């Protein structure tokens, strides 16, 4: 997984230049760093997406087989009923 870096010092210095106190700037940078770290852990990777895509293909194949089986049974039942009547 690719790491995304967040320069907390650069961000804090920018906030200080904008008028934040050093304490406010440092706390803001620390809080934003934590939020980014937590949210980045939840991002899907290309491997995650490829795995889900493969699972969807397998699900589609299973559903097609089940639908085909049900259709075959229904047609067989209709044929059997027409021969009985």
C-alpha cells in the first residue's frame, strides 16, 4: 500500500503564519494527522477492488447456474403438466 505523508510541521507553521497561536497550530496539525491516518486505513487498494471484482464474477456465475436450473425445472414441470392434462 502506498503511504501518504502529511507534513504536520509545515501545516503548523502555515497556521502560525495565519495567526494561530503555536499551541493551536500544533494541536490542529496533530488532530488532522490522526484523522488522515484513520481514514487512510479504510481506503480500498487495487488488490481489494480486484478481489471484489472476482467475487462478483463468481456470484454472477452461481446466480446464472441457479436461474438456469430453476428455468429447466419450471419448463420440465410445465411439460409434465401438459402431458397429464
